[in-house]
C-alpha cells in the first residue's frame, strides 16, 4: 500500500546503536488512509485514518546478544467502520508491521557488520603497533651494536697504528743491523788480511795472539749469524703483522657495511609501518 504517511513521534531518533547503549527506544507514528470507498483526504487525522503507534526496543542481553522488540498500537477512527474495512486495514497493518520488522532486522545486521569491521580494524592497528614497536626495538639494538662495533673498530685502529709504529721501528732496526753487518764484514776482511800478514812475520807470542783473535772472530761471526737469524725472524713477524692488519681492516669494513645496510633496511621498514599506522588511525 503506497498511500500512507509516516511521522516520527519524537522528531529525531533518540540515539544510535553504534554508541554501545544498553537500551534504545524508537517510536514511530504511522497514519494509514481509509481504503475505497472512503475518500482519500489530503490531511490525515484521527477521524479519517488508522493511526499506528510503533515502538522499537533495542537492548543488549549478556547471553542472547542484541534483542529487538516491536510493539504496535492501532487506533481506529470513530465511528466504527465495516468488517471488510477492518480486514483491509488489518492487512495493511500487517504489511506495515512486517516491513518495519524487516527494516529493524536489516539495521541490526548492518550494525553487526560494522562492529566486526571496527574490531578487525582495531586488531589490525594493534598488530601494526606491535610490529612498529618490534622494529623500533630492533633498530635500537642495531644502533647499540653499531656503537659497539664503532668502538671496537676504533680500538682496532689504535692497535693497527701501534703495530704500524712497531713495524716502522723494526724496519729501522733491520736497516741498522744490515749496516752493522756490512761494517763487520769489512772489518773481518781487513782483519783477515792483517792476520795473514802478521802470521808470516809473527813469533810465538804473536801466533798466540792471532789464535785469540781468530777465536774472537769466530765468536763475532756466531753473533753475526744469530743477528741474521733474529733479523729474518723479525722480517717474518713484520710481514705477518702487516697481513693481519690488512685482514682485520678489511673485515671490519665489511662488517660495518653489512650493519649499515641492515640498519637502513630496518629504518625503511619502520617508516613504512609508521605511515601505514597513521593511515589506519585516520
């Protein structure tokens, strides 16, 4: 039936179901015009229409969830009309009641869908917040680890500089030993020539003196050989130190580059999570 008018008794709805109220009441007044052969009036009142006062009660039950009650009060016009008219009016009223019940059911269904969406968005925001906190914690951990590595690198750098100074000192010492070796060799050759000359003209005392000199020369040669051995060992140590220093420097540079790359990646992930969380909050 299309020829009826609906009026809201309170002018506005008393509340919204989305506000988690324990009980909501909606009152609607409908005026249904009388069917043919009664004339259709422009203005409907108590004398030419059937008045339907419908109350919709919505409340939250702890066990049963949301409950909707629909109560309709029907007021017939005076004087009373025929039975046929009452049947037609009852049919229209039943249609109106069914329509209102259907609208109430649809509204409740929409409400439940909206609640589910809000809960999903809330869970998504909480998950994003947790991921952001985890990312920030990891970034803080990597920052502390980076600080530790930088301190270790600085310590290793100081050690490397100290080793370089030691290598430089060893090289200088080797040069001094080589110079001493050349000088000793020259002195040995000179002494050999002098010894040969003195042996040809020497007496017993001079021969004994030459033997003592040869003994000293042998001891000096042994010392010289020992110095050569020490010099060789020092050269090997210097070479090993240089290789170790180069390897440590290369390793620390690689570690620093890896940590910087990981830290940059985590910061980008954190920024993406922050942007996504801001969008969710809006």
